[in-house]
C-alpha cells in the first residue's frame, strides 16, 4: 500500500494523465469566470483573453513537465531536495502541500455554497461537505489508479452534458453582444490575462503526475491536450454567457454561468431546469479537483516524511474541513480563491523555471 | 463490555444512521404548495405617516384545489386561480406578510410573469423595484416583464373562470411571430444588461379593459433614470419592429389610389443600420428589406397577374412602412428623446471609440441625429386568387 512511485501497479496511461489534468483544471472557476474576466476586461473580447490565458498556462505546464522529466519516476517532493538541497527543498514541498490542501478546501466550500443556495436550501453546510469528503477519502485510499479510472468515467459525461446545455441556450444568444471584436484595442484584453490564466490552475499536478506515467516522455503532449480541452470549455462558456447576458449584465451576477442556464425555457421539452444538469457535472468536476489535490497533499506528506500514506490521508481530512469552514461569507470565499491563485502564480509559474535553470546548471537529473 | 455487546451496540448505531437516509431533507408536498405563476407590482398613494413609497404586491396563486375546480364537468364553481394582494414598503417583507393570508406555502419556482404598474414604473427606478426578483434564487430569471397601463393587478384578473391570466399573458407574447405589434419577450435575464448599460429600452405594455387583457404597444424606459417615461402605441410599435428588423410576420395595410385597402403580409424582414461618423457629426442609414405577399385587396378590377399592378401595390406598402418609421422616429427623437431601437448599439459596434465619448448623453445626442431611411418591399405572390 506504499504509494511511493516505483511500485508497478501505480501506473497511469497518458490518456488517463490527460483526463486527470482536464478534470483538475475544470472546477469552481467555470461558474464565475465570465464575471471575473469581464470585470477586468470590460469589452466583449474576453474570449480572446481566455485563449491567451490558456496558452500561457500551456507554457507554464511545459516547463513543469521538462523539470519533472529530468528526474524520472520521482515526484517533486522527492527531487526538489536534489536541486536546492534538503532543507530548501523540504520547505518548498511543504508550501506546495499547503497549497494543495488549501485548494481542496476551497473547492469543497464553493461546492457547499452553490449547492446550499441552488439545490439543497436549508441543508446545513456541514451535512453537504461531510459525505462529499468521506467519499473522496474512500476514493484516494486506493491510490492514483482508482482516481484515474473514476476520472475517465466522469470525463465523457461532463463533455456531453456541457455541450448539450450550452447549445440549448442558443435561443437567448445575441451575436451583437459579442461585437465589436477588439473595438477598444488590445489593452483591455491584456488586463484580464491574469484572471483567465488562474482559471487554468491545475498544470502543477504534472509535478507529481509525470512520475506515475507509463510513458513520461509524452508528458508535453498530455499538457497540451489537457489544457486545450478546458480552453474550449471556457471559450464556449464566456461566449454563450456574454452573448445572452451582455457585458453589462454579466458583471452583476454572482454565478453568471448558472444564470445563463436559468434564463431560458424550451417549451415542449420534458425538462425545464437546465441548470441542474450543469450543476451535476459541475459538482463532479469539483469532486475530481478536490480528490486530486487531497491526494497530492497526502502524497507529499508521506514522501516528505518517508512514511506510509494512509495515516496522512486521514489526518488531512479534518484539516481540510476546518480550512473550508474559515471563510465567513461568500466574499471571503472569493478572496480566498484570489489569494490561493496569487500563491499559485508564484509557486508554479516562477518557481519551476528557476528550478529548471538551477538543475541545468548543476547538470542534475537526466539531461 | 464484552465483544458481543459492543457488536450489538455498533449494529444498532448503524441502523440509527440509516434512518435519516429514508427522507429528503427539505421536501415539500405538492398539495401544500401555492404556486406563484404571476406577480403584479403597484405603487400605492403616498401614505402621510410613511416617508417612503408603499408597494402593493399581488401574487397569482395556483394550488391543487384551484386547478381541480376550474374544469370539473364543464361546470365551474370557482376561479382557476387565486390572487392575493398585500401592501408594504419593500417586496420581500410584503410577500412574507402573505403567509398570514394563505394556507399554502408560496412557491415561486414556476413564476412566469411580472407585471409592473404604470405609476410604480414612473416613480421608482426599475433597478430598485426588480432588485428582489433578480436576487432571489427561487424566481426563475426566464420570467417575463411587462408594464401595465394603469394598475398592474388588473391584468391578473379574468372574467373567465377557467383562464389563468398569468399563463394567458405568456401565451400572448408568442404572438410576436405573427404581428409587428408585439415586442420580442424581455426576460429578467435580459433586463439586467439593459438596466446596467444605461441605455433606453422598451418593455411590452399591457392593459386591462373590462376584465380583458390586451397588449397595447410598448413602454419606454429611459436609460438614465431607469424609469418609465411614456408609451408607444401599437402603430408606433410597428415602426419599431420595422427598424429592428426582428419581426417574423405581420401585416402592412395601405390604400391604393382609389382608397381601397391593400394588405401586404410580411414573409421576411431584414433591417440594416449603418452608422456614419464625420468629425463630430453622427448620422445613420436605415435600410429595410422585406419579402411578402398580397393577402387582401378590395379592388376587384385590378389584375394581380400584371407586374405593373404589383409594383403599384409595393409602392403603396413602402409608403406606409416609411410613414410608420418616420412617425416613431419622430416620437423617439423629439417626444421622448430616447433611443430604444438599437441605433446606439450599432454605433458602439462600428465606432467603439466614438461611442465611449457619446454614450453618457446618448439619448440627448440621438435626438438631433439625422437618420436616412430606405425601404424595399418585394411582393412574391398573391395567394391562391386573382379575384
């Protein structure tokens, strides 16, 4: 049951790796992205910003992969010490572990807020969070392979339902809301890049995932595919939401994507509540993000302290719960998301590049 | 405690855990719900003891009892709906006071329409009036918004016992496919952007005459104040539909040289607005194209088979369409000084930088902007008869 890399059963295919990445990236952001990005950009060109954000994430992802490929079969927690020494490496690992379980808490809380508001009014937050977390715990005790297999099942369901509900909303789509393209030049587009790039948070999982891959030499391709799929999702989302609600309408909605799904009815169809479909896949996406970050944090602790992973899984459960309950209201929660995003920018855009350079200079790892 | 006892304890505990799984946490029985299908908002005369404004909220309820009673054996004893009004100073407290008057739990997930009274729309900012309805997650944002001439509560009344007025209003908006006198529906989702953008827009207006509801033109909402500034009548609304080119069907009634009516039925409609900016001068070109057929002509002597006649009929209809458009443009530019037909939007798309400068006082600027208008109608056929 030792989840140290090297044991042959803990191996995932490249397809599974890509699916994990996609599922990790798609999470809480999809419901708020249209608002957060329009607030910054203020023109209908948000979709361009989303594409640029995706491309930047791809570059960051490739750097992370290049770094990980130099140390085959080792995760970041194991090889960071080789690059910058045991102490700094350990410190960095702790930072990243903290990042992972904070993200995991953030996702859980967002899920609880949205389901508590739209689906289960009156159900206490803890009652929504706890089963969710226990099921997550049950899943990750099995290690990375069950995780990958579950993600593979969730992935096609997500795509089909998402495309279906997105295109059903075409009825209230107005093309003029998306015009003009680049009407006020490129400056507004650039203002939103940080926001959209943060929506693609998730490539950092490659710091660990490469070590589990059967064919790590193909990891760059995994990153490219793994970021492109969410990019398509996001572009469709912002285009449909802005097309229906217009720039001015988006900025005042707390959950604009849900607003879009609630904004139309199709007479004659058996179903009327299209947002429940969206919420179903969205909750599944939150679950995937929650479990992978939870696992990444537990794995980090176990590899850092060179102990069995199981006790850490159990120990992290209350920690995540407590962090999830810290934000007092929804604005606190959004702040927490921003904060985690800023940390991520430092940890996963700047740091891997520095480590890669040091590693090259020291000629460490596999050239 | 020996292992046997411990096992028993654990068993009974796990059975206890199973118990709450059987029921849904916040379930509500359908018989106990009062479905709100429509809501009317009115302003009350100012209360001397009260500083603010008083709102009257009228909810149209459909409950399991009213639904059954409406159609029993063709005999009707009771109305198919139940209207309850309550007065207060903000929407939600007033709604909550309704709990004191109805045994059912009010349930707004199927709310379809929101009618706002004329007085209220003239006095209060729509953003404020609608705030609760936009914020509340139980209300569907797909609900429609209408403006009532005079009191809104009247539009939720019907003489006929089987009808549910809220549903009738919804069904009637579907008619916008076949006439140019009804606006495309405006939902809560859509109105958000309009209210925020600061540009003027139109809402369908409805009036209640002797217990019968009728769509009567459109209400002009001024962008700067988000208040009602006046109404466009049905004829003016026809002009608006031609300018927007969004009509899907409808008629143009004109007269031939002898004063006999010719009716042109619209099969398709397209309008292009072109903006021009020359220094500080903004102007617009409006080009309208439509295809249709002759649906009715009272002059028995004319021969439809002759192209010359079709030309004359086309010209008569073009003249009428132009008159409609001129008429409403005049009203928009001079009476209301409000651009409600998308000229500003076109400028925003074609000249974004110019728009940034003029958008603040656009309605003012718009009232002096020259608009050229060109109408081209093509008669494709004349039905199955040549008299």
